[in-house]
C-alpha cells in the first residue's frame, strides 16, 4: 500500500467521521425555524454538544490537511 492510497483511505475515514458527527449534532428545527427567533443560535454549547462540536472541527481540519497532503503526494 503506497502513501497515496493510504492518504485516500484516511480521507474516506475522516469524511465518514465528519458525516456521523454532523448527524449527531441534530441542528434543531432546520428550515422551519428560519423565520423565527435566533435564541438557540446564539446559545453556548455545553456538555456532549460541545464535545461533538469540537470533534467535528478537529476532523474537518484533519480532512483539509489530508486533502492538501494528497495533492502534494501525487
């Protein structure tokens, strides 16, 4: 297994993790709450929500770095 295919595998695994973490976040009402108040939008995240949010940012950043690394390996 060469470095290019290894980076591609890590890219796929990171993308799957990002998808799972975004689904776990929930997001609330979706488009139905777009015309209403923004009270929940500005609320701070606590507990499990904060942990999932930080993990999502971590994996998104990791995905970007892996993608840039894949460009330079080719």
